[in-house]
C-alpha cells in the first residue's frame, strides 16, 4: 500500500515538471510567426495626355558678348613712375557709360614731362620773337642779308615742335586709351581713390550685339506680340521676342546676314534658339546673363509625367513602366521641359501608362 502511494506521488511530480517545460522553454525556442503575405508596393504615377501650362525658367545670354581688360604691368608702371614721376590725373569714364575707340579712359600727369614741354614751349616762344625781330631788321635794312639767320631760327622752331610732339606721344603711352567702342563695365575702386594697383583689372570695357538668346524645346513657344520680363537681382528688363531675322537689332529693321533666322535655328536635340530684344532700357548697361521666369502659352494635348519618374543615365533618360501583372520594364524616353512638378515627354510614352516613382 505504501509502495503504491509512492509511485502515484512520483508520477504526479513528473507530470507537473513536463507541464512547466511546455509553457516556457518551448515558447522561447519556437516564437510565434505571422504567416500572412505582406506585399511591398512601389509608388507609382500615371502618365497624362492633355493640356499643361509651361513655365520658362532659364537664363538668357547676351549675344556677342566680349570684354577687354585694361591693366598696368607692375614693372613697366614702376619704371614710368621712376622716370616720369607719374601721378593719376583723372578717370574719364563711368560704369555703364559708352566709350569710343581713342578715348582717354584714365589720364596721368608727369612733372618731368610737363617740365620738358614747358621748356620747349618757352624755347619756341623765344625763337618766334627772335624770328619776328630779324624780319623787322630785314625790312629796315635792305642791304643786310638775314636769310641764313631766318632759316636757322625756323629750323629751331621746327625742332621744338617735334620735341613737344614726341613728349605728348609719351602721354599716349602712359594714359589708358580705349581700343574699341563699348560700354564701361568695371572701374577699379583704387582709381576712384586716386591710385593704381598694377597687375589688376583697372578698366573693363565690353561690347555685345544688344540682344539675348536662350535655348528652348520645340514644345515651348513665345508670343511675339507680348512683352516679357527678365533680370538679375533688382535690375529688370522688358523684352520682346525677335521675329524673323535674329540679327535685326535696330528699330529700323536693318539685317545682319551673319545670323540665322530664329525660326530655322533648330538643332538635333529638337531645340530652337529664341532671341529677345530689350525695350525701354533707358541707357542702362545690359547684364551678361539674366533670368527669365514666366508662364507661356498652354501646351495642347501633350504627354507629361511626374518628373521624379525620370531616371537619367549617360546613355539617355528612361522610366519604369508597370503592366497589369505588376511587372516592370525600362522604357527609353525623350524628355522636354520641366513644367512645375512635371516633365514633358516628347517620345517613348503616349499617355495612360503607369510608371514607378523612387
């Protein structure tokens, strides 16, 4: 009887122990898993075929822009200073002002050269007085011969003139002379303060053809009857699109045969050049580069898509098109201008396709 009680007691202990193992150790070794299918969806966008209003947001470049920089070499300038005792006399131009070939942009004075000129002018003055005196003597005394003396005095006056002319030509070498017509774009502040900084740009004079150009896709068209605005910073210009001959820069419609028509300037990338003529600039200097940002005519029945869908590679642009089975395939596209958040598709898509976004 006692033996039976012991067996039952042992059996109960074993059962309790096994039950504890099932509720703790097995749970740690075999965690609960969610076996449901979670599908990862890519962001997508629909390719639209319809109307859209483009915004032209590009820089305009001044056509024919060139600039000439006027400087003083340090060694040459120091030598001139030592020999001629140069001093800056005046700056004869201003930023934005028109200058002509031969104009003295910056003039210098030289105590040494001025002294030499005064000496020769005085010598010339005295020679002329002597010549006048000799001629008077010749009129009084008919028997005296003064021809040789008169010839010698005239030769002396001629030498003085040549000497003065030579000294004046040295001023031309010293002064900064404008070499071609243009507009003063820059004056070194040092000149305005009365001194020269050698080996630096002192004066910059630029020239241009008086109008701007920009590259635009074939999807972009401008209204030749409208006025557009562009500028850099606070400086704003009113512009009109130039019709027909792009070289027509004057109000009297003079032609420039060296430039092609705006309507035919189309390159292999389906872009064309648009030319803009400033109006009412009130004598202001044109900036080299200005930015135009304006809404243009509505594009009718074009294909466009979220610009994030465009993947740009060295070999071109493409998108990933998603089919009904959720399969992706790369499609090469020809892109046009960016219109807000959208990109114009010129070739490769027809509208209605679904494409992936990053």
